[in-house]
C-alpha cells in the first residue's frame, strides 16, 4: 500500500511537471514572437525621433530577453530531472530483472559460469542473425531464459546427431551362432554338445541352465 501511495504521488508530480513544461513552452513561443518583432525596430531612427519610446522599448527588450533566458533554464532543468528519473527507473528495472534471473538460474550466482554462458548465448544469437546492438539491449530476464533454452536445445540435438553418425560409421561385426563376440564358443553350444554325447539327465539340465 505504501508503494502504491508513493507511485501515485510520483505520477501526480510527473503530471504537474508536464503541465508546467507545457506552460513554459507556450511562454517561450510568445517571447520569441515579441522579441522577433522588437528586433525589427530601427533603433537609430527611434532614438532620434522619440528618445523616451526608445528607452521604453530598450527596457522591454532587455526584460523579455532575461525572461526568455530564465524560461530556457527552467525548461532545461525539467528535461534534466526527467532524464534522471528515467535513468533511475531503468536501473531499478535492471536490478529487478537481475534478481528474477538469478532466482531462475541460481548457478549464475557464480560470476565465472554466468560470464561463460552469457558469451555462449551471445554467440548463439549472433548465429541466428541478431545484431550485437540488439543482444546488448536485452533486459527482460524472460528473453534471456528463452535464448538459453534454445541454445541448449540446439546443443542437445547437435550431440544426438553426432552420436547417431558415430554409430552408423562404426564397423558392424557378425557373430556366428554359438560363438561369443571374442570368437570363443559360448556356454550353450558346449553344454549341448556334451548332452548330445552323454545323454544323461545331468547334461540335459546343464543345457537348460545356459538359457536361464
């Protein structure tokens, strides 16, 4: 509630400042108009014909010039204040996005690991056609998470293709029935031959045991 009240006060102050800036701008336009008119006066002729009016116009001209300068200074101050507030708001936004990012990626609390993955993500995005300026301007932590997931998915698919290629290129060895992969007779064949020769219950049980 306190934050909402503070935000409401800030918004109200910004609106009042915008209104004041608008009034200053309108006043500046009016002053520019009258100063332009006065600049067309033939001062030499006026001082000869009407010295009193000359002094009057000179005084008005100086007052309006001073007022115009003051107006310009106040407008510049308002602009500077607005820029400062924008910069502060942007810094607050970046800080919140960083906190949200670390909440989703706690491993990035390790500066070295975070820097390595950021470099990898930047390279990945450049390979996808993003300009360096676009990448550096990413601030929303959700965009970072999406880019990271896309990069990891591509890495996973590339590794899967590589492993599949290795399996396809590996030489296929044909193992004859009754022979193990290293070329020696397996236990089933040996037991079967022994049973065929002796024909006892024990040798038959030995053949059956080889299939368990």
